[in-house]
C-alpha cells in the first residue's frame, strides 16, 4: 500500500479525516516554502500537497494564482520543486505533488517520475490530465511506484467516474464544487453526493477540497496560502500558518466542536 | 455555395478523441469533460441535420454577406510578380472571417438550450464578433480581455458594450490574451450548465479545433470554386496568416487533398524569431500542452508559457491550433515567420496599389506572399497563381498603423 494509503488508514482507525495542506513550491521563496510546509506538519497537518507553480493555472483561484506568480517571479524551477519535496519528505510526512501537465511533459514524463520517486514524493495530483490522455503517465507511475490522483467532478457521468477511479492509486480527488480552488460551494449537496457516488465504485480513500466531515480527507489550500500572502513579514506568515494548521488539525480530530 | 457550408467534404479529420497525429486531444479538468462531450454530441447531430445546415447557410448569406468575393488584385500582382487573388473575408459583417465561427457556435448554443456565452479576446475582434452574435441570438455575453488589451483597444471595448456585452478586464498574469483565456476557462468550469465557451480560434480542447475549422471552412470551399471559375484551374499556392489559425485552416481545408496546391501559413515573427520577441509558435516554439490541447507552444525550459510579441494583436498568442501543428509535422503545409516590418511594408503596398486597408494580421499573409512569389515563379518557370486569405479589414488597426508610419497629427 502507498504511504498515502497508510496515512489514510491510520486516520480512519482514529475515526477522523486526513488533513492535507497545500502550498505552492517556491512561495514565497524556495527556503520559505520549505519552512512553511515544515511548520504545517509540526502544527498537525498530516500530508503536504506541493503544487508546482505554473504560468497558466486554470483550475486555481486568485489566491493560489498570486502565490504561483510570486514563486515564478522569484525564479523557481522544476528542479527546485524536487529539492523542496525531498526536504519536506525528510520530515517523515507523506508529500504528494499537484501539477499541471505541461511542466511534467517538458521535464520528460519518465525522468520526472524517476526524480519524484527518488525525492521521496508519493505521486501526482493532475488537475488537467484525464486518464484518457495519460498513457505515458500511467506507464511512468507504474515503473517508479508512484500514486496517481485524477480528479472526479460533480458533472462526471457514472461511466467516467468508474473509469477515472479505476486509474487512480493512493487516493481520489473529488472537486467539491464546480469551480476553481478557494471558491465557495454554490450548492452544498454537490460534494457529499459526489463522494458517495465515488465510494460506490472504489475502495480508495477520497479527498475533498473542502472542510467536510463525510470525506476521508480534507484538502486545504487557499486559506493556508493566504496566511503567508497577507502577512507583513515571513515570520508573521509562519505564525499565522501554524495557528490555522493547528485549528484545522483540531477540526478533523474533533469535528463536532 | 454558402447555402450548405457544412455539407460533408473530404479532408483531414482528427480521431474520435480529437487527436491530429501527436497533437490535439483534451487536457482539461474533469469538470469540463461532460460539457465537451455534450458539445461534441450537439455538433455531430447538428451537422447531420439539414435544417441546422440550412439555417447556418442562410445566416452566412443574409447576415454575414458571404460568399465573400475572390478579387484579382492586378496592381498588387504586378508589384509582386504573381497572379494574386484575394479572398475578401474583410468584407464580411464585423470585418473578418470570424463572423462565420461565432454564428455557428451561437446557433449551437441555442440548440443546446444554453443562455449565456463567454469569450476571450485579445484585440477585441473575437469579442466584438461574439457580442454581435449574442445580440442577434439574445444571449447573455461576457467577454474576458486582458487589462493591458482593454487599455490598448478602448474602442473595441466600447463596441462590445454597445452590443450589450459585459467586458471583464483580466488582471492576472501577463494581463493579455492567454490570461483572458485562463479566466474564461475558470468561468466555464463554474458556470458550465448554462454557459457555452465560444472559443475564437481552431484551438483548445476537442471538439473545438475541428468544429471551429468546419464553421469557417466555407472560406476555402468558396475560394476553390471561385478560382476554378475565374482561372479555369486551381491556384499554385494558398496563403494565410496563422495566430491560433482559424482563417488559415478555413481556407486550407478545401485544398488539402489537392496535392499540387502548396499551402503556406505565415506566423507573426515580431522583431524576428532570433530575438525571442515573436509569436511564431511553430517556427519558434516546441511541442507542449496549453489551453486544453497539445500543440506547438512558446515555452521556457520548464514548460512555463512565454509571452508572445507581435504588432498584430490577433496573432499575439503563444500557441497555435493543433491541426496546424499536425499539418506542419506531415509536411502538407509550410509555416514561415513574417516580421512586423515585413508585414507593415505589405500593408502599405496593398493600401497604395489596391485601395484596400487590410488587417495587420492579414498583412502577414500578404508579406509572406510577396516573398514567396519570386521563388515559386522560379520553380514553376511561369507566373504563379496565389490565393491569399485577406482574413480581415484594417479599420481596427488605423491607430497602430498610423503610429507605425508616423502619419498621425500630434495632439495640439
């Protein structure tokens, strides 16, 4: 079983959801992002999702876009992301990577998979790669023992839902609302419905980009990124990040509070 | 002719998942797959439906003013050393070939029962065309436009608003066309139930490249027949400018099966491909994924999209439609860069010889033709016949061109 699977199982045994915290690599700097992710782990975040900054992030809302722009303007490279993953994985927490497809294709799919595995990354979340176009990634992730998280959406048909989860390994990412990251739910019942539809066709854990009690994992990005974005100094940002991470960690452990 | 512009014809088609060789396909969030499948299904049903084809044909004829003329530009020809036939898409309603695509997609939007269209625009031409169709079909219309472009193209912003559209300035990233496209995509993901994303060129995820190509391929169907009628034969070459590439595919498609007809696409070379300041995705870019499709892209070593540069706002885009990438791969079409200066020299030449002010986009096709003519004449040993897609008129470019030539009176 993958390291993410082990972490999900452990959380499930504790009767709680897994907490995934997302941060763009190289934001605000390479070292700053390592410090931020380490702080999140220390404050109780179970799994770190490292997003590779990309010039055209169509699935991300304004907060993560701004953070990605700052990282890119600072000159972060894909090779830096590998170094960040290695440093964060060294803490012992599972590190999953979220990336748009072009940076992977440009790096070379197999080489990327090899380097990600040797950095200690568990696998990829691919917001703009659907299984239909993923032959090369399916082969590379098999060859290097990496997880594959494709997205499922409230608009996915039953047939696509079944096909998509069949290609996932590690966990499934359910997009809670029809919209970009950081967006608020327009319809509150879309996410639980999607999670139960996905649960009917897979035994894999299901993560939702929303604080929700019915999923196996909750994925938080924009709110954490905003702590760093809005802070006057890096130290203030880290302090705010620790506070929010601890609150979120308490939230998954004691959801009725 | 345009009574059935969608009648089935021979010509290259992608596979069922929208792949043109190693290009095309769908690189989109799962949330959009259902909408793309719905669009693909609606499109396939519509083209098989004679009433849809008749309605589209009637709109093209009665509203857009097609078939556009094929005009023999004798004075321009004499300067160039070729028999140059201009496909006068500049005479269409709204001033460019783009009206064909927006009318087709607006009809399809109605057919799918959707009430809202969104679009991206660079210079504002596609935005104006979309706002036009939205007014005609009583659809809500939101146009995303980079903030840099809303400032450069204030007149087109006003035109869109006059037509009832909402123009949203995009302040993300480089604040130009590619960022407007990202923002339109985000809108679509969030509002896909009632919204159709009316993409302005033969790019984006399947089925857009093939669908847009088919909506505009009447250009080539008409031009081929008009050339036969006028000259008794096919042309030696067909030329067009290539940004996203819809006007070029529109005129190429009918000729792809005519092996003796050479196809030339002229990309925006900006300050010159060697300077890095250009928008020539095929001649100066590399294979990658952008805006939902695999194609040639201007990108850095890490796959980050680079900013494009061109005097022509309509060609100023760091990608190109996947069918062009494939026609380049197979060698069926030739792609060459044309610099800003070369385009503006041809712009001036057409103004002075024919009394036609072309769009700066189309001036790239003219400039490429000027360079091509002597080579083709030498190769053939006779005067070549070249059909040029004059894809749009230059009214929108008067300020840019006036600035370039230094002929604007200084403000008093």
